[in-house]
């Protein structure tokens, strides 16, 4: 369909647009519970017709907000911030040393645009038509609208690459050991089925875990950790002359947090020295707790340090910091296996919870009706909440649907269809993504490697669920057959009470085992696919609840690819989300358990408002879906969104029976 026909369609719709929008807002207001009106900044808009027509209505109505979001979030905030990543990326990929193309602050936009154009090749045409409508309605270049609709996926793929590059150049926790004779204490301290084996008190090499590193540790034990500097390892893309030397870990930077107490270098309980292991210098630190650890308890140990390097670009000059590593262990008398001890950590007021979502039905609720609750938190920058919107779509063909999104975007992180299918998307970092695949496919010719992402945005997959799936089974099948650019967690709930989490990765062709990159599970404890390696439910308290945060529960080996110079590790080894997400996942489970059997809509909202589950800086949207009655409760337009009121849309009335 040509642009001239688009223009004619837009003109035909223009004369009725204002009336339709006013009717929409009036209808939404009549359908709401108290409060009747959305909170400040959050608008409810109904769109009718073809994809282009709905896009044009969207663009015309939100013209000023689309410009504002593009300018405030992308041009003034994200793009300048991402430009700071250029030096690290250019150190590994020669393409980005080209000042003519990427200099002068153009790096981040060029990366975003190149990925957007590649992703557009796999975005179904109706969504591109809708974006063209938005661009025409708002009188903006299509290129800007395309970048707006793809930048989050590109940003997360770019984030995975930069975290990997920075991780290879930063210190790492390599070994953890305990004194006290754990190899002769009559306990199976590592829960491997063997008691008092040699070296049982040492965790080497260290692996980040969702449970305890060791159990039944003597209360008088000391803790010894070894941290190595990765800066001396060969770096991808650099010649022998360019390879950095190992500066070593700065002992004065060492900082550990034991439960709620911070212990820094210089504290008499924390002793440091340099040791040489296999020709490498490591920082060895020994912590001796005053009076010993508390008996029969879980201890959380958070470790951070930096190396002695001075990185001048980007300014200000700074060393390279290791990721905060969190280790949990239990002390003698608790009587639990390692996997029974949750690595939940200690609330410190600094780490913010990531996105979360959960579903309940049947015995978890007072009325048996299914519900989905989500709090999406990612990137507000004092901007996103001012551009939030609820889009009620009445397509010319197919069932109606609602998407919680933002001005200028054709998608959102949650939605519900007239058929009673709801979805919620949470980000889930993985190196198993199509941008990394582009790099691996060019390992022998790195001068041509570019940071380009393939596959449609995850939000488009959400829209496809609403358009093409009527229940959870159809939704899972659609996701399994889709092309994905990177990693996401998807929670599906339908009006009959079906519910399932689907974990997605990029399924890098030729670089990962022969799977489809899809790992799904539900709450039925009778089905092995819903259980972990120890026979416990993956993400459920009982038979009628299911939850997810921003890490994989089932897809634990999302990518483990050792190519010698390059070792791409699973998610838990590198992403900054991992430990925060673990904490949120466990604490959400506690909230669900406390309310089990009483989880009506008010109680679901109560979970979402629980202070220890709320990101108070980058909260973006919260919603409770009732797919059996087509009622949607939404909070937005403030930060955090859960501080505001939830308003209610009666979608059965708005859809007038569509798709039922």
C-alpha cells in the first residue's frame, strides 16, 4: 500500500478523530471504578481502523508528547549516556574507532539506527504501517518513530555486549573458603551427597548461585576470598602491542557487607594480602567476625572491589569495578541443604527491585478467578511516566485489545485481548542474542563486526499474542515459533485460568545447542517440566500461583560457549540484574504465601505496593488483569506508579463482546 493511499485514509479519518477520542475518554470514565479518571500524565485513548489509521490517530493525538519523549528520553538522556560506552566497545571492535561515522557524539544514534533498520526487516508489515501512521500523524520522520520502537531492545543487546567487555577487564571473585575443618565436621557442607570430602570448605572456582554456597559452617569460622584482576587477560580485537597489563586489585577498595553491616578495608576484622597462584597475582582477604556468626542462621556476604587501573575515557578518570557478588551460606544448626537456602540477600536501601509479575487462580484466590499482576520497572529518567498511555485498539480486522504503553510506541510491556488473553513482559539479560551472534559470525574478521540486532522487538511479540492467540497454549506455540532478538520472560494468563511463564533467548543459530530458545513452565507440581533439579516447583508456592522476575528460573544454561579467547557465560555470571532479581523473586514468593487463598484484586495490588518490591526510581507501569471478566486495573503517570491509585477499565463494555 503506497503512501498516497495512506494519506487519503488519514484524511478520511481526520474529520471523525476528535469525536472518537472524546467518546473514548468518556466511555472509559463511565466504565471505571474510583478513581474514575486516570492519574496525572496517564491517558486512555481508543484507536479504530486499519494499522495505518490507528497509527495516524495515535500520532496526531500525541504529537507533542511523542516529540517530548524522543527529545527528553533519547536525545537528551539515553543517547549521550550510551556514547560513554564507545571507548570500551572500540577497544574490542575496530569498526567503532571510525571517527568520521561515530565521532562527535554520533555513536549511539548510529548504532540505534542501524539496528532499527535491520529489525524492521523482520517486523510484520502491519506494525510498520502503524509506525508510518504515527510518523505521519505526528509530522515526524519515520526514522525517528522506528528508532523509538526498537531502541529498548537495541539498548539491552548493547548492554549485554558492554557488560561482557567490561567484565573481562574488571576484577572477579574467584574463590571462597571457610576455616573450621569443614572436611572433617561430619556434615555434607556442599550438599553433593558426600560427607567430609577433601576441600569441602572451599568453593573453587566460585559460581554465583540462587542458593547457599555452603551450609552448616561453624560459627567460629573465618571467611577467605580471592579476587583476581581480569585486565591482564588477552582482550578481543586488540593486537599484541595493544593488550593491557594486569594492574592488580586495589586492596584499599575492598568492601564487604555481612548481612546489614558494611566492613571496609582497614577494619581490623578484614585482613588483605597479595598471593600468587599459577603466576597470577590475586588479592586474598580474610574476614574474622567478632564473636563469630550467629548459630543456625543464613549469612549474606556482598563483595565489591576495583582494580588499580585508571580509565580516562570516558571521564572522569576511574578504575574498573567488579560486579557486586553476593554469597549466602548457613551456619551450624540450621539443618538445610544448600538449595533450600535462598540467596535473598539483606535489604540495603540501595539496590532497587527489577520488574516482576505473577499470576494466581483457584485456591490462591477467594473466588477462583485468574489474575495477573505486574510492576514494570526499567527506565524513567523523570520522563517516561509523563508519556504513559493506555491504548484501546479496535482493529478493522481481528479482535480488539488493550496495550499499556507510551506515546509513540506501538507496543507495551503488558496487554489484554478481547478473547481474554493477558501477557506481561520482563527483561532478562542474556548473551544469547542476535547482536552477539553478529559478532561471533565475524570473529575472523572483527574489523567488519558491527553491533546490529536482528529480530522484531519483544513488544511486537506481545502485540502478536493479542492478535493471534486466544489462550495460553496458543500463546506459547506462537512464541515458540517466533524469531527473537534477545532474552525476555513472558507471563501468559487466559480467562479459563491457564497460566504459564515462557523464558525466551535469541537462540543463536550455529552457536547454541539444537533447541528453540524457549523454556516454558507452569504451576502444576505433577508435571516434571514445572520442577527444578531437586524436584521443587520452579516458581510457585502452591498449585495455583506462578511468578517471575528478571532472571531465568529454567533456562539456566542460556549460553555457555568457550571459544578460548572468548568465554560467553550464562546470565547469572555477568548481569547486574541477577542478584537484585533473585531477591525480588524470593520476596515476592513470601508475599504470595502470606496472602494465599485471599489474593483478590485488592490483595494483588497490595503485593505490588509492598515497599521491598517497589523500584522507587525507575518504576514505569503497574497493572492487574482479570481476563475472565475483562477488567483491567492500571496505575501510571507517577513515580513510583504504585504510589498512585489504580483506575479500572471495563473492557467487556469497551470491546462490546469482540472475540468472546
